[in-house]
C-alpha cells in the first residue's frame, strides 16, 4: 500500500489580467516556424543566457538550508557533503527538464524589446492577450508573471511555502516585464546513475506545443526599421499558410508633426 505525497502550500504565481496585451518579438524565421508548425516553441530553461535562471534565493537554497543545519549541529559533516552532492546532481536534472515560452507584458510596443529580440530589421512582433495565450496552453503548463527579486536578500512570505524558481529572475531584468508559460517533464530518478543517465539524454532542443495560431494571434507588427517590401512579404507568407491576421507597420515608425 503506497503513501500519499506530502503537499505544501505554494506561492501562487501572479496572473496578468485576461485582457492584458502580451508581445513576442521575433525574427522572420521564427514567425514562419510558428505558422508552419502551428506550435509554440518552449526553449529549455538551461538555454537562456542568465545564469540565475532556475536558481534559488541564497537563504532558501538547498545548500544554504543544509549548511544552517550543519552549523546548528543537526547533521554531521559527512551527511552535509552527501546531501549537497545529491542536490548538485538533482539541480541540473530539474533545470534540464524545464521549458519556457516568454512574452513581454505591456499596453504598447517597446522600442527596447525590438532591439533586444530582433537580430535585424527583418523581424515582427506578434500580439495576443493573456486570456488567448492561457487558453492555448496544456493543463500541465504553469503560467504567470515573473517575479523580480534580489537573490541575496529575498525572503519567502512564509518559510514553509513552496515556490517555482522558473518564475524568479534578478531585478536587473525587470525591464522585460515578462510573462511565462512553463512546462516541466519531471524525470524518475532513483539513484546517481539515473541522474547521470538523464543528464546525458536531456532534450536540449526544446519542445513544440500545438496551438490554434489563428486564435492565438490578434495582430502582427512589422519592425519600425523594416522596408515596405518586407511588410508585403510577411503578408504574402501569412496568407500562404492560410491565416488572416491584421498586419500593420509598427507605431514607432510614424513621423512626428511639427
């Protein structure tokens, strides 16, 4: 007879309002991939540039907790070494099976986001709403706003609360105003050998999650620096795949009146 897993209260991920606008800036190749595959791409958390992705705040990291237990004499040094060694194996396994799809939350376009996430002027931004995106996600996906924290000083509201590190980022990234969808494929790991075997077989290319692209996308914006022919090309490609999105030049391309 099995035992029931122990449940812990979890810090709820803050949700955007249903009608909040979400933006995803991308090069033309990624836009075409979205139309062709009819799927959203979820990249491995480990593929993101920030080394703090998936990290725990200093005072609630596993190593920090076990070190405190060691300092209080609650565990021995050999036990501390064993536990931290196991944690060092478990962390890359858990991070390696976490996949994210990221959006910018804003009521309007962001010139900074165009520069950050477009390699050239031949790029687009797809616009949706929080509700439209949420409706396309599988039940297993977690969804909500990223919380920007100081990892050195952050304290949980209650020590017993569980939390999702995929929704924690450093304050330096607060300008991104990010909303994420997160999918985790937890592996079954019983031993160090299992952990090593799983690490060598991780899906480093990400996952594609099927969506109704027509229902997801409300509008497509053309890079403000793009030539007029590029907008025509985006329209032709969109029509070729059978979609009828509203496609418009970026509002940032408008000329001032003096």
